[in-house]
C-alpha cells in the first residue's frame, strides 16, 4: 500500500486525477478510508482465483482507457520474494511501453 500511496501522490503532485481498481478486501478497506476514487473493485476471490473472476473489474478500466477517461493504466502489486518479504512493483500496462527488438531477442525461451 505504501508504494501505491507514493505513486498516487506523485501523480496528484502533477495535478493528475487518479482512479483505483482494487483487488482484495484489504486494499478496498484501506483506500476507502483515504477517499481515493474507486472505479471498480473485487473481493472474496479465495486462494486460487480464476481469470474469469476478474473480467468485469478489469473491463471497467479497459473501457475507461478506450473511451479516453484515463490516459494511463498501471498495475501495482507485491511480488513474492520469500515468505518473509515481498517487493512492491509498479508496471505501466497502457499504453504499452515500447520494447527495443534487440532486447526481445534476449527474452526468448525455447522448450
């Protein structure tokens, strides 16, 4: 949540409005108290959610981008490091970032 707050403050400091799409009850409760605009949310997914569970919530953000109501879409999540720590990660999903083709060659994996 600290990384999300920092990112929100950075954009608001640039006088940019922020909307949230929240996954999970902890995030929803935390950001409700802060009065951050919540465009969509989903809770009660269990330990092994299926991708179909996210379709409606994610579609809200994709539609907002397509309609021009938002100009960027970021994913902020905790990446598992080990049982004692998680690393916060911020990824820009839309518009997709350009990757140089030379870098792509290094990422290919063959089985």
